[in-house]
């Protein structure tokens, strides 16, 4: 299993648009083959910063999702709202 973290900084005033996109797509993301978990976090000090936290069965499952037509559409809509380049990385859990 891998954990994927994506930190996104949106233009002020665009967070509601992002939340609409996320809310409309989160169930489809959860239903993607290999998606084990999905959460959305909001920075408590910067209200225009959000983080997605997801668990995937494998790197291959994540890459299949990232190469899907669905992801391409959602990511295109989302990245148009950024004020900074997103920070994304994958990790493995090493302890409980």
C-alpha cells in the first residue's frame, strides 16, 4: 500500500469552486480500482490550502488512476484554480 499526499494552494475566492469539483468527484475516486481511502484536509492557518490524503493498493493502481480520462478531466479543472504549484508525493507507512 502507498499513501499519496497532494498539497494544493488555491487562488483566494476559488476554494468553493474546488470544493464543488471535489464533492462531485470524490465517490468516483473512491470507486477506482485500488483506491483504499480518500480524505480531504484543510489547512487551519491558510484557508485556501487543501490537502488530499489517499491510500492506494499499489503504485500501479495510483498510476492507472492518474492516467485515466476521469483524472485528466478533474485535474484540468482543479489546476486552473491554483495560485502555486501543487506539492505531491507518495510514501509508505513504516510504523503504526
